[in-house]
C-alpha cells in the first residue's frame, strides 16, 4: 500500500466516519429527550389541571402561536432586525478597534485598559438611559445589542491577533516581511478562529440585548410581546414568543458556526 | 526594487573596489562571531545567556551546537540569524557586520509552525511571496523541494492531514525555497519520535549533499550532533560558553553503522566530558 492510500484511510477514520456517526447519535438523542420532556410537560399540566395563565401546556402554546401567527412573525422580524443590525455594527467597530489596539502601543496603554474595565459594567443596565436619551424606536435596542456584542468580539480579536506562535514571528522577521504582509498573511488568518469564538458568544448575547432593550421601552418586538401578554394573562402567547426567541438564538448561533466552517475550515472543532 | 540590508551592505562593499571584493572570496568565513555576549534582564537579576563566544564557520560547513538546556545554543542561533542583538561582540556574515536579518538565511524550528490555512505547496511558497520572488520559478522550485523530501503528491494537502515528521519536512522545504546559503535549525527533530528523527537526519544530509549550504544545527542529542556534523560545538550553561569544538572526521555519506565505531565513541566521549564536567 502506498503512503498516500494509507493516509487517505487514516483521514476517513479520523475525520468522516467517527464524528459524523457520533454527531448523528447526539442529535438524535437530544431530539428524543426533548420530545419526551414536552410529552411529560403536557401530561403534568393536564394531570394537575394547572391553569393556563400560570403554566400553559405545550399544546396550548402551539395553539396560541397558530392563532397569533401574523403578529408573531411581525414581532420576530423586529427583534431579528435589531439583533442583526446591532451585531453587524459591533463587528464593524470592534474588529478594526482590536486591530488598532494590537498595533498601537499608545492605544494599548490608554484606551484598552479602560475598555476592559468598562467590560464589567452591566450593559443592560444602560438600557433605561438609552430610552431616556433616544426614545422608543429601534435605535436604543440596536445600541444595547451593539454594547453587549462589543466586548466579546474586541477581546477575542485582540487575543487572536496576539496568538501568532513565537517561532513564526521569528520566521517572518528573518524574511524582513512588512507589517502589512505580516498582518494579511499571518496575523489576521491566525486570529480568525479566535474571532469566531467571540462572534459565537456575541450572537447569543445579541438576542438577550435586543429583548432587554424592548423590555425597557418599546412598541414592538418579541420582548415587548412577552411583557404585554403576561400583563394581560395571555401566558400561552408569552411562551410562544419565548419559543421563537430561543429558536432565533439557536439558528443565529448555528448560522455563525456554519460561516465559520466555510471561512475557517482549519479551526479546531469541539 | 526593495533592497534588503544585506544587499545594501554587499553593494557598498563592492563599491570599495577590488581589494574588498577579493577579501570576500579568499577563504573568508561564512559566519564569524567575535567576543559575543548576551545578557537578559530577568526577575532574579541579569542572566548571562552567552559569555564571550567566538567561532568562525566556513562556507558549506555543517556545524552542530550541542549542550544541555540553558547553555545558550538557541540564543546563539538567533544571534546568528540577527533575530536578537548581542549585548557585546560582533557578528560577521560573508565578512561584513550583520545588524538586521538577511534573506540569505533559512530557518527551521522545533515546531513546524505551518500555516493551517495553507496547503503544503502554499506553505512552502510563503517566504517566496514575502520576498516577492518570481511566482512561476518559485512554484517549480517548491515542487522540486517537495519531491526531494519525499512529499510528492502531498502538495495539495493541509498541515492537519500530515504527521509530525511530514510537517517538519514541509518546514525544511519552506526554509530552502528562497535558496539561502545558510540554514539555521533550532532542534528541528526534537519533537519527533526516535525513528522519524533518524530518517530526517539522513534526509537532511542527503539534501545538504545535493545542494551545499552552511548549516548550523542546534540539538541536545550528542549522537545526532556527531552523526550530522563536520564540527560539533559543545556548549555549557551558566553562563553559556563554548567548552570545546570537536572536528568530526567521519567519511560521508554517514551511516548508522558509524555510531558503533571506536572513533564515534571517542568523539562522543570528548563531547560528554566537557558537557558533564561543567
């Protein structure tokens, strides 16, 4: 057998067979568990005759989601819009800022420590102030989303840019590479997997940020819908909005993970 | 065209006239180090990594630096690559003081440090891209090198698909792509298993025989140091010093069988003596 063929077989064993198999098994396992939990929930609510305004059954939630579907779609669109715009804005600002911080000793010693200290400020606590300053439109929600996404992306990008192995730095120095060459050919690609770790953290925060923004003051969005429907004892509808928020969060996370696989296929997978 | 510091130095010296040019060619050391010291500031005070080290290395010579950890062998290699400045002393490259890294050097490290997002071929081509060398010629040379190290057919593979030994072969190709006259190797086989390590040692000697270069090879393995070298430089720690230089008068090509000769043992004893007496 040639070396080539041996390696090819090795690849198959290590890369395609095992993970695909175990991924399928874990997806199937968790789906079955989820279904079992929903059935148990339904059974418990019926058995103990828990009132719908307190804890609706899964079937009642589904029913109310169907009934309110056009409203739900509208409010989902609003929250999704705020989330995505805030997230995109955050990427556009924080990645260049991280690059600037890594390359400028001045920024590194002035702005960066302040940024890291501000990271401990609970960003959602700023939401009421934003409502006070900017009002009830989409803008204050987008800003909350921007703020909660900002730090994970800045920190991940900055640490990624600094993660170039020391021998590699020596190698490119020995070739007298320009800073631009070093950035494009080495630093940025090295940082990419780290950046995606930051993006995946940020996107889950983003949905939370949008909902908090809507809680504080809003006329639409899923956060607003939860607030209004609980106050009117339409608990099944609040649960419906919660389901949609969860689904949105999961879908966005996996969308980022998918983009990661396409853009940085060399990133370590967990 | 952008001139590297070394090219500038060469241009300047050739301007000086025939005398200087002739001085370059006639039996000049490839690399010469005079009274070189390097001290680092550390928490526990100043550490002397290298203390008054002098050595002259001839063109196309294969020199190994051997010694225990902390003897300054890797520091010496980095000084020769002009990657770190000595605290005292001068480094001469082709007879001229060298202050900045030169493109005439290729480097191999203990870790292959390949770029995970580049294929084998593109990893080998990295230095050529940075130096702005002719693309078509570089590609042809890269393929020659890849074939030379026995990786023909793997040029499209990615580092994660390769074993440690194969990755290190790629990093050797990368160090040679721009055809430097000096190859610096910092414990290049230390992370590999014993058998791969031996294979690669012989492979390196084969490459070196086919395309002569000045090789400076750092190792802590005495057998490897003797088997590969024209000269073994034995170093001792605290402070890092050259304790003994042993000329290895074994015929080439070298073979495993030579390791069991009395001559080899005598070389080994000469090296061990100074390393373990320090």
